[in-house]
C-alpha cells in the first residue's frame, strides 16, 4: 500500500428540482431499484452491485445548457451508458422521458437530456 487511506467510489449524485421525479426517470431508463428513499434524496442501486446513482432535491437548481455558450449554466458532469443496440436504446430513452440533444458530436454516440436537463450519452463500442 502507498499510504493512502482506502477509498471506494459509491456513487454519483445529480441535483434536480425534484429528486423523486428524476429518480423515477432513471428507474425507467436503467431498470435500477431504489435502495434509499428520503423526502429530498433517492439512491438507485445497480442490480449487479457497484456504484449507485443518487438524486437530491435542490430548490435553487438551474437547468444546465448543452452545449453551453458564454454565460450559460454549464453541466458539471454527464453519464456515459454503453449499449448493445444504439437505435433500440435511443427509442427506449425517449420512451422513458429523455430528449435527444440538438447537437450530436460523434457517429457512435447519442447525447440525450434527462428531464432535469443533465446530459447523458448512449454509445456503442
């Protein structure tokens, strides 16, 4: 060991105007179940274990703009989701409530926005 304390990434947290609403979207998208539910906090866990995805209500939440221009609220992170069939995954994402972003940077990647405006990418290798 190199002297560092043990650290384990347990998840990522997305702010939203309503944590429950955004968690419901990602439940529909990914099929993950809630492992923790509080009035302003929800955590979804991956079926096989690993890092989870949490959502917290932020009353002052400002929807990010992607791609951002000068003075726009910028995204601070995005999710990358590998898929087997890009066309089927895109149709599923839209059915779950996602919106296809107006700007698409690559051929094998589709950028979507979740209901709170967070970008996420569906991609094939």
